């Protein structure tokens, strides 16, 4: 899966060392590392390129590489027993994917598919675990990252199917903005290519319900949307709705 990347120039220097680019998303795994382990991590593995829809990881497979995203976005999806595909999460540069299989040697619990052109470091389990042994603070960062993902998954399971659609949408956007938001003059721009279909899959809701909820939020001036673009103008109002018990939409 993927092709070995021959990356030159500024992008290559950033992907290899990380030292020339400090713009990692604030809550990403790489941003959580101190400079020394960050530099060591960014020298591990092989840099690979993936085209849109190409798989980095496939659910049920027994491979155990860890992938560090250097550029682009991926979707984490799972197949249910009924054959339905569920969107579980979005990940972007600075995030780790596939680390659970390296830690517990179990089969892949979900698939990871490139949503855009992706540049990622493919790191063997042996190399990753050796890195964690050499850098105990990085091992603690992995623990924090996994715990954060589990907390988000727990909240998602509790809310999906029980809370009104508008509340679910606001809760999902609140979490995404906290992790991938970037402040601009107009508000907080979500730096992931999120479609309304993605949002519907994350919320476990129908596309028409999500479209109605998004229209409601636009009417209230809470957010604006464009093609794969979303800006939150009133974060406090979004948070209030995310924790409300309002009426079903």
C-alpha cells in the first residue's frame, strides 16, 4: 500500500526533521512531544505517498506498522456486522494511526483511508517500540493520545442515536474544532475537508437531517460553510448547543 516518497525541498525537510515547521496542529501527537523525541520520531520509518481513497490500514488485517501523518487527511472507518461502513474519525498531519496494533499485536480494529493526497511515515512495530523505550516521555504521549481517542469514541457512542441531530452535530464540531481548528479574522476555521456526508456518518444521522441542522446553524450565524470548508463564528453558541437537550431536527 502506498509508494515510497522521494520528497525534496522545504516539504521534505519538514517531513524528515520537523525542526523547520512548528505548525503542527496543537493537539496532535507530534505537537505533544518535546523537541528531542520529536526529532527522533520524524527520522523513523519510510516516507510513503497515498492517493485519495487508498488504504493505509485495513480492518481485520494482522500487519502492525504505525503511520505518522506528515501531510493530508485520512478517514478512519469501520465495517459493522450488518455490512454498513461507519466513519469513526478524521486524522491529519501530526497524528498517529495504527498504533493499537503495534501495542497489542491484535488485528486492525478499523480501516484508515486517504481522504486527500497523503504523505505518511510507515514505521515498523519493532522500530516504534524501540523509540518508546528510548523516550519514556513519548510513551506517555502515546498513552495520552490513545486515552483522548477513547474518550472521544465513548462520547460519540453515548450521543449517537440518543441526542437530537442538532446536538450531535454541534458536539462533533466542538471536538473537531478543538483539535483541528485554526483561528482567523472570521472565527475558527476547521482545517479538515469535512463534507456534509462525512458529518452525517459521524453523527449516525441521515444526510437530509444533517443538511437541515447545518442550515439552522447558518441561520443563527453560528457557522458558515463552503465546499469542504467550515468556519465557526460563534464558538460559545456552538458549545452551548452541543450540551443542550433541544428538540429533534
